[in-house]
């Protein structure tokens, strides 16, 4: 059994993880689970990148030590990874002594190769990327293109790595191993960057205290990327006594080493990292597989752009597996994809509630009815679905090996639709009535169950929580191990079929989107602050409270918003001013009862659009079991007076 090692980037700890970080981690998890299913000796690493100026700065701004900041975010990552079913074998933190040992060890080897020297380093520096850029790599006004933020001119005495020496070896590497970078377009990008000439790389910083001291060079701290990249081997024991894992998953000729990354960090992984390893005389990864970005409103989802998506709400309502499915189905791996609540709900309803949920429920209900609560007694080894399934499985495996997840899933769905077609043509629901529980009916229903079972086995890496439940619903009590489970014939005959439970309840799209919009109005003023849940109980000072302008207003008109069950369009008098507020209270309040009532309004809230209508404020309500109860002054007061 050969070994398979898969890694995610280690994530910065200056902020909580968002959908972009979740995505790479889910991809790695799907890949790891798929290889475990294949029987490979699999090891899956993720973790956090905790050193550097950014983290130091964030912690300073919060008035806490950097390690406390790191603990907060690393803790949240581990918690979130648990919530979304990530099955990593290890979580490395770069502040751990085991990682420091690995970094010191690689530095010793690079030093022994004579690849470090001291020199003056100056250039345009992006503190967020922690990288120096040349003039031509920057946008107008020396802006960093990744962060669309200003860079700083910096000059200091540093240690340099002889990157230029590795130009030819790297070009040879790309030529001899065209799969070193995937997809191919990214390899071409990297190759032309290297062909353009490599400058030596500054690998220490003199003004940074939050990092690993550079061995043998007091006052110098290891450059964060040399520090961070080494996690892939330090986690396995490189630089320590116990190197069993390192030998099993990295220093082996009989194994595959795969780094999954977003395109933002391609150069570090496909140029610097192999150069460091070549210099240190260590084995290289086989493949650096690069994916595109999740976009929202046409921009990369990122903290600095301020459009992060933290899909806690989606997960709470639809389960984390539905989110995993959506992310893997929607992005053509390697390209860009756009995230929207609407697309999510559509996909959920169409693929999961409709196609998968209904197919399972139909075939199980029919079998139970015909065969006394059991799977059919007679299996079938000769029917058109066998060939369809064999083709679907072959396509699925080929796609999974190429990380073409959307193709793999589309192939499984094709088999589902073929199984449905097979049913439609044979009409087993009529046969039950006309002929009863015959052998013919048994074969038809068993075929339907079997095709659905194969689809579900293919889903195991994608939906680790739900797929076993679907299998159980199909009469397969224990989730299988090994690819044999993808072969035709696995559904047991005359096995107990539990009463079907709703697996993917349909979502009313309009209701959901309205709720989501309500939440958005409430958050319209929030930027990227951690949620109250993330922060834990806290206190704010009085000045912060007074930033919110609460005023009394009188309702002068109210009407239902067309096509909405929840929203009312309300005109209020706020002092001399008239304002329109859209509020989600239609289920509790009739418009006519509101006119003349006084309410409390958040008067300085950024306007937001709800169902196409501008809402210029928010009416305060107590939320009892999620139902709004409006707050009124105890006695009439002048419109516009402040509430404090
Ligand atoms: N700490 C470095 C990585 C060091 S690896 C030795 C870093 N961290 S990060 O927190 O910024 O995470 C970057 C990674 O998060 C990207 O490479 C990508 O995997 C993921 N994503 C962050 N935003 C993303 C999107 N909007 N879309 C998809 N993934 C992106 O860089």
C-alpha cells in the first residue's frame, strides 16, 4: 500500500477562517477520504501560520499577546473543522516547539549548502503578504495587487537565500515533472516567472520579534514564508528524533505528496519551497495543486476586501454536508466561482432535496411496501443499469484522480437520473398494484436501490455525515471500506429497511432569502468583527454604545411588501423627517394596527435594500423565540427624541 500525504495551506491567525479557508480544507478532506476509501495509507495535515508582523499588529491593536490571538484563531479553526467534518490527522501550529525544531533543521542544511549570505535588502514591501515586490509587480501608486493596499519602501540588513542558483534546476523540475504544478495553466505561469530570472530572496527580518530567531544570527528572525512552508515536514517529525512519519509520508519513493493551495500563494509553493528543499537536499512534493478563488460581488472573498462569507447560518439550517456538497459541485476546480445564498438554496433544492432525497425515498418506500419493510429478496445481475453504473464509477474515479470534483459529482447525478429513467420506464408502482410482490418487481426495485447505493458510496468523501445515513436508509447498515463498494452487487437482499426519514427537507427559497436579508440588515453596519459567539461575553464602553443613534418615531403608513410573507414597508415620522423602514414583522403585526404607534428606530444605520426596497433604519423589537415584539415608549414622547 503506497502512502498518500495531503496538506492545506496553514492559515494566518490574524482573523477567523472564512469560506475561502473552509474551501481548501474541505477539498483536502474530500481527497483524504477518497484515498482512504481507495485503501491508501493516507495522512492529512492542516494547521495555522502564527508568526509575523500582521499577527503581531492585530494582537497589539486588541491589546493581547500574539500567542493569545493565535490561540483564539487556532481554536476556532479546530472547532470549525470539527463542525464541517474535517478528518485531518494532525494540526500543526508554527508556534509549537516541534515546528521550530524543523525550521532550525532545514536552515542548518541550507546553510551547509552555502546558500545563505548577508546583504542589504530594500524594496516595496506588502505587510499583509509579508513580501517584497518589484516595481513591475505592483499596481498604480505601488499598490499590492493581491490586497489592493499600499506597500511600504523598506531597507534593512538581511540574510539572503541564493534563489538565483536554482533557476535552472527549477526549470528542469517543471520540464521533467509537468504535474509538479496543476492545473497546467498555473505551471506555465510559474515557468515564465522563473524564466524571467530569479533574484536572491531575503529570508530574515531584523525588525520582527514575533517569529523564530534565525539560528546563528542574533537579531534576525526567520522570514515567515521559510518558517511557514517548513510546516509540511516539521509536522511529520523532520528535525526531531522520531522521524517515523517523515519517512513514511515524505522521505519515501513509494508515496505521493500533494499540496493544495489557492492561487494567491502559488509562487511560494512552486518556486521558493522546491528551491529550499533542493538546497537542503530533501525530497520535493509531487504536486502543488492550485485552485481559484471564491468571489462575492465579483471580488475575491477576503478580510481585506471586507466581503467575507462565514456560512454559519447555512450550516445551521442545511447541515455542513450540504455546504460541502455545494462548494465542491459549484466550483470548477482551478477556476473562479461565485458564492451566493440564492445559488446555494437552488442547488440544495434541485440536487439534494429533489434528485437524491426523492430517489431514495421513492425506492425505499416502494420496497418496504412490496417486501414487508425489507430490501427485495432477489438481486439482479443483468440489466441496463449495470453498464451505466460501471461507466459512472470509471468516470467518477478518473475525475477524482484529477481533482475534477464537479465532474465526479455530475457523473454520479447522471447515474441517479438513469436509475430514475429506468423506474419511469418500468413503473414499479403500477406493478405492485397489478401483479404484487413478484420476482420481476424484486429485480426492478433492487436495481433502483443498488444504483442509488453506488451513487451514495461515491458521495462518502463529500458528505461524510449524511452519506452513511443515506446508506443506512438503503439497507446498508455499515459504511463500506474500499473501492469494491463501488462495484455492482452490494445491496443486501431481504435486509431490514428502516422507515424513511426526511434526509433533505425542501427549503422555501423566498422565506430563506428574506431571513438572510433580515440578518444582513442587522449586520449592515458590521464589518468583519468576530460574532458575539466568537468573542464570548464582553462589555463595551459607553462611547461605543452612543455610536448607535436610537430615536423615537411614529408610524404614519404601513403596508405589506408584495411577494413577501414577512416584510412590511413602513413610513415613520422621525422628528421633521420622513423615513422608510422595511421590517420583518408581517407575521406578528397587521399594517393597519401599526399606524399611529410610536416605535424605537436605529436612526444612523447604513441604508440596506430588502426585496428591492430601501430601508433607512431599523425598528427595534425584542426577539422572543425568534418572533419580534415591538418596543414602544411607556408614554407618548416627541418624535425624533433620542433613546439612551
Ligand atoms: N499563511 C499563508 C499560507 C502558508 S502555507 C505554508 C496564507 N494564509 S491565508 O490564511 O491567507 O490562507 C490562504 C489560503 O486560503 C489560500 O491559499 C486558499 O487556500 C484559501 N483562501 C483564502 N481566500 C480564498 C478565497 N476567496 N477563495 C478560495 N480560497 C481562498 O496565505
